[in-house]
């Protein structure tokens, strides 16, 4: 028998959250005595939307602790990098950016430097920071995020460095303060962690096991966001389709309940895993008027041997069957995907299967990555004979094919009218927004429209961006 979802996952006890609130007050008192005006905090988040959502909680905690958030790093009294570990490039960039702070810290000894997030959850990275970057004050991993006030208090009051990278299965911390970056677009995490252990991926090691937030907590947060005027709300999880797995509740049911909340808003979600993407979910999407006609469904490779080595749990045929059904029930659906080029042992012939899948799939856009070896993963132990240069050529070949596919998709939109959320004024002085399918569109209109929906007719397609006119 499956258990009720409310009992399924570990929640950080309320008293522990309360204790952090007390630390937060202590920090606020301490900094109000130490600084003549509000101390300034610079926060930078790397990586995926899950990290961005964590970053908004970190910023919320900093505001509660009496800090003012700023965007000029040179003015900061506290600099925090919320790190990413998904590819080596992200890690290299972080080391470069932290190294560059050494001079700043020398000229400003009271400056606090804080590193957190996925990269810091890995022992080897935290050790390297300890050894080679001794001017860093606080380091904590993803599981310790809610304890940031306590760590900052210890450091501020004693001057001691704080390292907290405890390896835990991961719990859910509710009721943290949030400082949202936008007034009309919001991130709403519905689950954390991942159980899939795709052989190339570091996420299950740094984010812990899958755990779903209780439906009522999500529904209440969504209602509150809608009340505050949010128009575009994205449900987040490494694998949203496995929301509630092993319980009496699933993602389709959650979508239906959220869809029934009153108001004019759009529900998005990401990321979906093809292994857990069901026809039921696709039917639900097609029936829910507030759920955007957009599915981000990473396929990673179009070759069955490579998919097996990646431990993805589906075949090329299963993936294409899902797409076929999805387009049948939602003819206007925009599908986007992630793909990895040059997985260890992948041959050029096998890569060509990825190319042919891209030709068949009709993606509106695609995030293409060259394989990056992650220490501790299974793929990192596999022989990887193809050179980086060669993989670079495959990468370019694939991009050209996707450009052609996207061009066909967006050209077919010319002459049609779409409902667009107006987001900003771009460098051409035009209003820029996104269609439900997440395609960028620019058009002349009044700035007052920012944050609201408008009907826009597509007049021209420039492959990745559409031009339009207000209707
Ligand atoms: N190398 C390259 N790309 C990766 N991704 C995850 N791990 C790796 C890796 N080791 C990509 C996958 C995933 C996206 C978020 O990042 O395509 O879907
Ligand atoms: Fe990584 Fe696979 Fe989990 Fe996605 S589903 S986070 S690629 S292990």
C-alpha cells in the first residue's frame, strides 16, 4: 500500500527553523551595532533554476538578518556565491571568481566571503577551498542551507571560519524567508533531490534523495503568489514527474489542483524525465487551461546503447512514442530538451542517432552540452577515447541541425496570434516577452504592459526570436 504523501518525507522540525529565526535576530542586532548603516550583501547564483530558488531563500535570510542586497560587488560587506557542480566549466569559473576576491578581502578585512550550493556539497571542492582559499569565511553545502543564520552568527561573533558540508539524505526546510527576484515570474520548488543516478550526473550526490513537498504547502504557496499578482509560476524539481512517487498522490493530481486555483496565471514545470513521463500527465497538460503548452523533456542521446550506459531507463523508441502522443493531444506543444554530446565511448555513428532524433522531434529549442567528467560518477570511470576537438565538431554539427528544426517550427508561427507575458524592454527599445511555449518575442508596445499578458501577432521569425505586433 502506498503511504499518504504528507508522511513520506523528512521535514526539518519547526523548532529547528525557529532556532534559525532566533539566530537571524541575533545577527540583525549584531550588525546594527557594528555598521553605521545597513551592511550590504552581494549574492550570485550559478547554475539551474533549483539553485536560483535556493538563492532567493538565501537572499530572504540575508534581508531578515538586516542586510541590504546590492549588485555592485565592490561595495559589499558580504559576498556569497551559490555554486553549481553540473559541469567542470562551472567549477573552474567559480575558482577563478573566488580567487579574484583575494585582493578585495585584503583591502577590506571585515568583508565576509561565503560559498554554498552544489559544488560545496562535494568534499573535494570544500577541501580545496579550505586549503587554497583561506580567506573564505563560510562554506556550506545544499543540505545546510537553512542553517545559514547560525553559521553567519558564529563567524561574526567569534571570527571563526565555519564549514558545514554534512552528508545527509536531505530534508525539506519550510517557512524560510524568500526574496523573489521578479514581481511577476516565480519559482516554486515542489520536490528536491534525485534518485536516478544517470551515470554522468553529479546531482544525486550533491542534492540527496528525492523528497516531495506536501501538496497543501505547494497549493498554499501558489495561491499566495497568485494573490500577490504573479503571472508565470514554474514548478521546480530535478524530476517533477516523480513527484509523490510511492505515495497516494502524483504530479498529474497536483497539476489539476493547481490549475483549479482562481486567477489569470500560467503554470510551467521543469524538468521532466522521459522514464516517468506518462500519457496521464500529457492528457492532464492538455486538459488544464492554465498549464503552459511547453514540455522540457531531456533525451540526452538518441542511441539506445548510449542511453543504457547513461542509465536513463528508456529507449529512443519510447521517447519518440511519448512525443508522438504529446503532439497528438497538444498540436501546438513546444518541446525543448537537453542533450549530451560525446558521452564516454560514444561513436560518431551513435552520435548520428542523436542527430536523427533531433530531426524527428521538432524541438523549439535545445540545450546542448559536451560531456564533462564528474568525479565520483560511474561515467567518470569509463574509457573516453574521443578527443575534445572531435566532440566540438559533433557539437557544431548538431547545433546546425537544431537551428534548421527550430527555424521550421518558428516560421510556422508567422501570421498567428499568441498570448505573451510582457517581461522587459530590450536593447532595441521593444517589449520582450515569452509565448506559452517559452519562445522569445519582441514587439513595439508601452512599458506599462510589463508584468501583464498581451495578444501578439507574429510578423517575422528570426529562428530563436520572433518579431510581432500587438493585437
Ligand atoms: N556533462 C555534460 N552535461 C551534463 N548534464 C548533466 N551532467 C552532465 C555532464 N556530466 C546536462 C544534462 C542535464 C542538464 C541539466 O545538464 O543534459 O539534463
Ligand atoms: Fe542528473 Fe539524471 Fe537526476 Fe537529471 S535525472 S538530475 S540528469 S541524475
